[in-house]
C-alpha cells in the first residue's frame, strides 16, 4: 500500500478549471489547467457549457497526475492521494436531468444580469432586503435564486421535469462532485454550507433550506442538494475514474476557500482575492454579523461538527475580467500581463477614472442598473492612462468595500492578506496599499483558493491535524506598505467616488 502523502484540489473557476496536487507542507507538486468558453448570448448574459466544464475537470486531473512525482521521482497515482477537495465559482447555476446527466441549459454565471425582472418581482412584496435577516444579502441578480427561477420559467419542459423530481440543481461544486462520485450511477447530490449560503435559499443560522422562500420562488425542494459541512468525508470518487476510491472530503466556495487557505481563522482577519472579480472576506466569528453598509453576511467555513464560522464579504464583479476586456474587446494589449507595462508608461492616471460596472455595481452599492464608464478624459490621454485607470479601479473598489466592512464590524484592519492572479502586478499591489493605508501581504503559496479546499479535505481525513497546521504552513512572501500622503489619498478617493456616481441609473427601462 502506498503512503498517502498528497491531497488533490479541484478548483472550478469562472475562466478555467484546475487540479492542483499539494504535499503536507502546503506546497504545489503539480498543476493541470484548462480554460473554458465564455458565452455571451446577449448583453448582460454570461454562460458556460457545464459539460465542457466537467470534461475539462477530468482532463486537468489527468494532467496533474501525469506531471506529479514524489521527492524520489516516483510517479503519483490515486493510491498516493489522501483526499480530494473541491472549490468553485459560487452562485453560478446548473440544472441537469438526474436520469441522463445532461444539463437542461447552459450554466448561468454569477455575473449574469438577465434575471433583474425576477429580482424586481420578488422585491415587490417587502423590498429588496425582505430576506436579508435570514439569508444575509439583498435581492440581486448575483445570487443563485433568480438564475434558477429563470431556467424553470424559460427553458421548455424544465418546470414539468422539476416538479416530477427529475431535475437537480447545483452550483459547480455540486455538479463536479455529482459527476466525480458516479453521476447517473449513484453520484452524490450535495453542497456545503458556504455555497448554500450564496443561493439566498439557506437560513444562515439553521443551515437548512428555507421552504417558504423556495415556495414563493417556485423552486421544488427536490431539486436542492443536501447541505454538508465544508470538511467531512462525503463519499468516494467513482471506481472507473483516475481517482478511484479517493475520499471526496472538502467543499468550499472559492472565496471562502481562499480565506481558509490564507489562515484567516481569527475574527477580524481578512483576505482579498484578485481574480475575475474581487472578493474581500473578513472573519467575524461564530455569530452572523448583519450589515448596514452593503456587505454580504455569509458562512465562512464549517469543519465537521464544529461551530459554524461566519464572515462579512464585499463582492466586486469586474476586476481581472476588465483586463481581459482590454485585451479581447479593445485589443490595446495582446496578453493580460502587458497591462502592467502599458500602465507603467505613464506617471499617473492623467485624471482618468474607469468604473467597470459591466454587470451593474456590486458591493457596497448594489445597483443593477449601473453601467461602465470612463470619465475625466482629455486629448492628453493615451491608452497608457486607460490601462492605469483599469488597474487602479480594482484598488479603489477594494477601498470602498473595506470602509463598509470596518463600519459593520467595528474592527480596524491591520493588514490585508492577498492572493489571485492580479497580485502579480507590483504596481497594483503598491497602489492598493496606498489606497488602504495598511500593509498588503502576499503568501508564498498564492494559489490559496485551491489550497483552502485541499486543507479542508485533508483535515477531514486526518492528513492535517487541524487549523493550526494551516497556520504553521502559511508563510509571507512579499509585503507592500503605504507610500502616499493622506491628502493625496483623499483627493484620489474623492475623484473616484465622483466617477462612480456617473454610472448610476444608466439602463433605460424602456429598452429591453
């Protein structure tokens, strides 16, 4: 019998799927990664092909295993893997036929805004905050609830099949685990408390689906997965797969997984992930913290039968995807890393502010009718100023989220732990520290989303003894400290806020 010295994490993200193998020290052994198609059928619509996602997940598992070796050069296979953890893009909604395993429609992505009319319908009876005391967030197109409603109301035959008990709902974690553990041949239909907390269908305190909300939304409860903790043995991988018999033992939404991987286990600790969007989470302890400033109250993690830990979250829809937009739509760069060189070609933003409200504005504004805007331009400006303004937009939005979070929690942030692809931009990280007025700290292992899922799974099977092992493994790699005068920070923030107001109420209600 092989010594099980590794844990594999599946990170099903917005733009790609990855499989990463970690050793006991939390270091990366190998990686497999594949991008999937971004589908935009109409303005405001964002979709993925769920079958493509599952096929890619299988492929990246194979790639990670194919390139992984032990420290003595031996190839790694499923006998060496102690557990599998899954993390995923949250809120993204998949509905499939449990008898065939085929989705009835493309996955509707978290950024999608098509369900605004359904949001308005639900908000008409009690306002957009009617369920906030139970589910922790304001009604918006962000959560899964109205995406699922849209599928049931618009896909031919979906309503009838759902009511007959033939359709299953899940976010990508549920979809991946169902397929990973057998699919139509007995796959597990489960989710964890962190993902369930982002559907607007789960009660944050009882950790159970709310029958009253499901009934009003017209969602048959037979579609919903069983809710589990974030770290426990759910079952085993299918026998005909590359991970045959390996326990599936961890499941966390991507941002909660990153918080776990960043070892933010004490109340008041916070991390920010710079990916397709930007997501700051602050650990608030074992009681949910209501927000009066546009934050989401969410489950942070739950280890087995230990008390549930909660967080405040500030969600920003467009950060890294703005750089992709500069590349793919404006074509002012050929690759995403080029944005740093282009931004460095100018001394400052030249008075240009870029508010990327492509999917409306998320935290702390929650304005679905906002749209993107570039303001302050003159004949002096170049594409370098636009590139710099695009990078700076991420830092400005993060500052607004932190202000709201500190107001809710009463906790003043001492430092911000960061991760995600955009942390490769030294310019952005320095500007982020300047705008926050606190140090910004990057860990040695920046793949904290996958690492958090690996830790949860490993803890569940005893590969790691508990959260202290995570804390002991965490190591600082780089730190940026503020290097700007308070007056200049205040001036820039004032102009940013002025630019944000230019995006409000842009959508013409008469134009569908």
